[in-house]
C-alpha cells in the first residue's frame, strides 16, 4: 500500500493556510499555545497578503501569536539555522 503525505515537498508551492485559500504564501504567522507548547516552540501558519491580518488577529485574541514575518525572511533564517 502506498503512503500519502500532507507534508510539502520542495517542488510544492507554499500556499496560504486560510480555509479555502489557494493563494501563494507571502508571510509566516508563528504561534504557540502556552497550555500545550513550551515557550520556545513555534507552530506556523502560512498567509497570503489578503489573509495575513485575519490569521494574526485570530491568534492574537487567544494569546497565541508570537510573530509575523515575510516568508523569504523565515526561509533564510531556517537555512542559516536561526529558526
């Protein structure tokens, strides 16, 4: 039986995490739930220009939002080992 993965590959375009959106991601919305995650842990949602503010606001009112950074900046930090 073949396994199916939802993990993106390097060839897959990064798309917005907003429900139903298929737009290219331009932002990384970093968050964590302090009841579930250690303080240094970061979960991420990807956001297009249109949904960046809405996704960040959703997390902010819950006290989960940690940072919103341009996707290219996040990827550069990941490559350099800073992320």
